């Protein structure tokens, strides 16, 4: 196999950003009506989830420090549904991976899975809610508002979903997901409205990220404004989200999948594949062959999303931890995403097979794109057939000549060389490449 050469392309779309994240969180809380809802000295459960929100350690620490300064007694509660294998230890480990610990936050971190039943959903199922949060004098939820990886609706990922699924723990997540799209589009908003009215929800701190995955806006949502304002923040998030700049790709190589990049492992909004039973894929991009080479360390063996790919490596599949993986897939009820694709021993063999089967007569004709993951899209490596589109795009610039694909002697793609500033690149700094 003769691999097409690749050039590094910079995607630089002008992006708004919050200059002082901690200051913005502090102002959001101070300008809210939380002091009208919680008495001085009251306990406040601060809900924090397991998604890869870039600024979450800063946001969480600023929130608890501000709440302390107002005379409250905050503690952090895991708000991540069934993630981390649906165990207290697993969820504590996930939070620690985002630098959310008692030591870094200066408050207690509670990850128990106990729930209380607060009522009945519109279809007659019990409504579960985290026992620790329900017992607090107030609840503050910290979450990113963004397009969901599974469906389109007025409420997707955001404050309402964290209340229903995140703080619903495993049982609450299962109640919504087992209904498929109906659960997400219809039951979730109804249960969310019930929880806003029947818990001590005091404030939502909504984070809208830009295409560089840093906060573009931080907005406070009062209990009476969540249902009205969150859909508008979702539209803003859709406008800002990072995307691939090409509509048709013959071979898309994703360096690694991971829960730290997307709840689905790889973001369907980026790869164009939804993989939800009965639902069509997105209109763009159209990808003929999608390959993923590795799973992030931060996923702790949960390789959900591997089913999006046509080909993968034996290395990735060997990282599978069956417990968290099965729980996540079965709880989501989107089983297609858990299918294991054809596996080959090395990155070189996987990419070669993709090029061989991408419906191009010659590999040199293949429109090939390499990205580190589906979250970090500022830097791409592309093959020559995309050159005309690069030149015509107002926000793309080619930064290098076309160079050979950097496989090492063992057939592994040198991802740290291609993407030194990526999560994987930063993770590897200070250690020699060679641990695969």
C-alpha cells in the first residue's frame, strides 16, 4: 500500500470566549436569586457530571468558593447517570480524572448511587432523584449546553438533562433511555419540569462552548427561566460547535475515541453517523470509511462509540472493560454503537484496509482526513485531493507541505507527532512514545 501524503491544515473560525471563567462563574452566582431560595448556612449540592467540559475544574472550584463566600455549605454530588460503571467508586474515579476531588475543590465529593422516588412520569414510571441532592437545602447544577449525540429537540444536553438523567443516577437514566427517542424528546422535558418544581433546585450554571471547546458564554438559569432560556442557549451552541470543514470524505481517521471527547465516544455531529436504530444519519459529512485507532485513557475501558467505525485496531478492543461498557450501552438503549467492527493488528493495517475499500481506484485519489478525536478540530491532516477546497475556504489554511504518513517501525501512527497539542499529545509529554 502506498499511502497518500498528508498536510497539516489549520481551521481558524473566529470564536467568542470568556476571558475570566472563574470571575464569570462568580458573577453569575452573585447576580442570581440564590440567596432568596436558600437560607444562610444551608447546604447546597453542586451537581457535576462526567462529560469532557474543558473548564469544569475552574467552574466547579469557582462555584463552591462563591457559595462558601455567601455563607452556604456546598458539597459536590456526582450527576452522571450510569457512567463509571454505575458505582460510587467508578464515578469518583471519573470525577478525579477531571480534577474534581475533595482536595482540589475544598469540599466533600459525594458519589453514592442512592435515590429517592419523587413521583411518576407521564407514562407511569417512577421518577428517581439523587438522595444526597434531594436532602440538601439547595441544588446548583453545572453543565454544558450543547447538541446531543443521539437526537434533536428543544432540550438536549444541558441543565434539564443533568437534573433528569445525571441526578437520576442509573435508575433515572434507564427510565428515560429505555423509551428510546420518545424518552429523550417527550418524557425528559416533562420529568425535568416536575423536578424543577418538586426539588430545591436553586440555580443552573450553563456553559456554552465555542468550536475550540472553551467557554464562550456562562449563563445563570433560575428555576423559572430554565424551560424558556435553555433552548435558546442550545441554538447558540449549535452555531458555535466545531465541525469538519468537508462535506464528503473517503477515509476519516480518528486517533482515539473517548467519553472525555463525547458521551457517544465519537460525536455524531462531527462524523455524520448517528447510529440510532430507525433514524437516518446526518446529511453531512458523508464518510465512506471511518476508522478509529485507540481509546483514551480517560475512558477507563469504556469504548462506547466503537460501533461508529468500520475498522479499528486490536489494541483498542483490548482496552475494553466489559462492565462499564455494557452498562453504558444497555442503559442508553442504542445498541448499534456497541458493535465491534473489523479489527486489525496495527494502525498501518487499519488505514491501509480503509484506503483499499473506500471505493477509489487509486489510494492517491482518496479524500483522507486525520483528526485526533472529535472534540479537537482546529488541526487536521488531509490528503492532496482536498487542496482546492482548502484554498476556497475562508477559515482554512495549509501549514505544511504534503508529507509521508508518520507510521513508526511497529506500524503505529505517531499521533503525538501529528497532534502535539491534543489531549493525547499533552498526556504523552515528558514520556517517550512507544507505549501502545
